[in-house]
């Protein structure tokens, strides 16, 4: 069973060896949603506009600066990374807040809320430090890297490396 790839179109800005720096357009996930009114995410996207996102991608197809390309990333890697980045800081935030409350009650402190806030913020900081270390650890892990799948020519995606050649490294 092959891994599902999530694909997005981007433009190659520059190439450094086997790494291409690409410019991908951030889009609201609800941009094509049927709900027209009452969506906070859609309203926020309209106010802030679409922002560009410069990032690196493995370039094993020989894309050149100015090329429009289709970039893919493994869905499982994206899910695992997202869960790590969002869940760990929140779990540490709540766990440390609970620890602060418990310690304040055990010490019979007068300012329980202060202990809770202090420990919660400490937990959040620990969570952010963990995310930073996690990012450093997976930085060069190919499983978490976007990969240029093909170059787009004349509005048509032309596969340069057939996906049937096996899973991406």
C-alpha cells in the first residue's frame, strides 16, 4: 500500500543542488466551501488576504527557477507533524496548570490562580521548546520533506518521474 500524497502547485524561486526553494500560495481550506456567511475562517482570509509561503522541497525532477511545479508531501507525515506541533504544547500547558494548582493547594498558598498561570505558561514554554527540538530532529528527515512531483507546462501537469516507480524516499 503506497502512502497518500497531498499535492499543491507552487513556483520555483531558486535551486540549490537537489533542493528547490518554492513559493506556494497559502489558501484558506474553506475557500471553496458552500457556506457563504458566518464562517470566521473565510472572513479572516478575506481581511488578511492570501499570503505567500517560501519553503524548500526536494527537487529530483530537475525543475528550474520560474517553473510551475506540483509539490507533494505524505499525508501521514503531515498529520504526525501537525499533531506534534499543536498537541504537545497544549498538553504540557494543561498538565503544568494542573500541577501548579495541586502544588498551590498542598502548600496552602493564598494566590492559587497565580500558581496556575505561572505553571501553565511554563508548560507552554516547555511545549514550544519541545516543538523546536522536534523540528530540528525532523529537519533533514526525507519523510517530512515536500517533494517536487512534476513540472506544470501549458496548464497541464506533465509527470517527469512516474509515481509507479515506487514510493518517494
